[in-house]
């Protein structure tokens, strides 16, 4: 439920951000359009003043001269009408328009920009007389600017749709890898104690007198199975935090793995240098699982007979640092971040879930950090974990 709410919050935030961006884009574009319209109005106002200064009456030939010669380079449509709003001259409109079409254009221009009245000073009476109006429309540049935000929004929408489509495909593929990986990781986790139990049963069948010697080991493996079930159940629910001794957890992990090293044909020495009574507030079962996975990876990375793994701890301010170093084959530099990604594995039979589970346990559940601190080919790798107290 929390994951669903978190996802919903992210989607809501993205939609809110998208609305703000689109609104800002539209407002900015509209401000440019308004400025261009104001500039056009100033030009038309100037022409109106020129007309008023040159004409002497309504039928003055100077009016035709102004339209044909002076207003020659205007880039937006113009219509001059008489005082009754009947079109008389037009500029930057098709020449074959009839009176009805001109009236339609005039109405559209009036909706876009308020017409400018034409007044002139009568030479006889000296009074201002009204002879008509100048209607003007939006230029092609303004029209393009008005459409530009919608084109940009459309392009962004297409990009987002393609991006979400690609992301969904990648996410679904990753989910499939995770489910398959989790199933195989479960089998892997169960494999060690189940194989050990089968081995103890064979020993008892062949040597019944040794039953007392192997009962403790069988109990350990049975407890191990219970622990594995507990681990997976805690990954799907909210982990309970409590103070525990980290040094004891590491010691138990080491003891369990050391006893089973001969069965997997490994000659590896595990040196535990973690200080005693190292108290940490967290989930001991999940931390144990994370450390076990890291140590198992270190064991798998060792291909020679002089294997060595060292576990050390330091406490700086309110953070515990745990380093696990091995002298195995190392991790290529390009894979140092990928090793924690679900589905990634450098092993031919790997499932790519071990370290991704570790990352979730350390970073998501315990608010810590895990990273490949150092690694070089055939010299080994150092993994560092930091967990706040």
C-alpha cells in the first residue's frame, strides 16, 4: 500500500509540474504575441496619423496613395472602411475577395485587434471629422507563435508517451527478471541446508552410531531453513527494528559458512576482525542475510587455494562502517555499479539477485549505503557498508 501511495504521489507531482510548465509556456508565448500586437498597433496608429495629415476630404486621392505606396511593406492584413464600416481598401488579403468576404475578414480582425478610427482636420471648418476605420489582423509570425506552444506541448507529449512506453517495457522486463531471480534465489538459499540435511541422513544410514554426533548439525540446518523462511517474509513486510550486537551476527554467519566450505571444495580463510559489542539498531535477520550474501559472493570470486576474506569494522561519529575484502578475481570497473542491479551477474550460473537484495536491505530498509570501495583484477575486491546508528 505504501508503494502504491508513493507511486501515486510521484505521478501527481509529475502532472502538477507538467501543468506548471505548460502554463508557463503558454503565458510566455502569449506575452510575446501581445507585445507584437502592440507593436503592430503602433504602426497602424502611425499610418492613421499619416492619413489624417494628408487627406482633405473623404474622396481625397491621397488616401489611395497612402494605401498603395506608403503602406506597402506592412506584413499583416489591413482593411480601411468608411464610417459605416463598409470596406473600401484592403492590404495583404487575396485580391479576388468580394464585399461579403471582406466583411468576414473585417469581423475577424476586429476580434483580434480593436480598429483604429480615422479622423482628419477639415480644411474649411478646421474641425476634426471622422472618415472611417483601420482594421488590422495578426501577422503570420503572430499566428505561428500562437501555435508554437501547442506544437511544443505535442512534441513533449509524444516524447513522454514514448518514454513511458519504453520505461514500462524495461520495468516489466525487470519485473520478470526479479520474479525469476527471486525464485532461483529461494532455491539457492534452500539448497545449502537441504543438501547438508541429505548428507547428514546418508551419514546416519551408513553409520548409525554417529547419530548423536550429527544431530546438532542437523538442528543447525533446520534452524537455517526456518531462518530462510523468516528472511523472505520480512522482505515483503515492514521490518521491525531493534538493537542487536552486530559482532555476534557476523560471527554466526562466519561459523555457518566456514563449516560448509569443504563441501563446496573451497580453501578459504575467513578472518573476522569486527570489534566486540558493536551495537546497532536494525533488523538482525536481514542484516545477517545481507552479510552472508556478500561473503558468499567473495567466496565464489576466489578461484585459487589461498583464499582469504577479511571482515573489519570502524565506528565514525554515528555511523558504523563494515568492510569485506577478498583476494578473488575482482570486479571490472564498468560493472561496479551494475553488480547491485537486479538481474545482473558476472557468473555464468548467476541470477543477479544476491547483491540487489543486499542493496535493498542496507539502503532501503536501514537507510545505509553499500558500494564497491576497491577492486582490481586478480587482486580482490573490497565492499564497504555504512549504516547509521
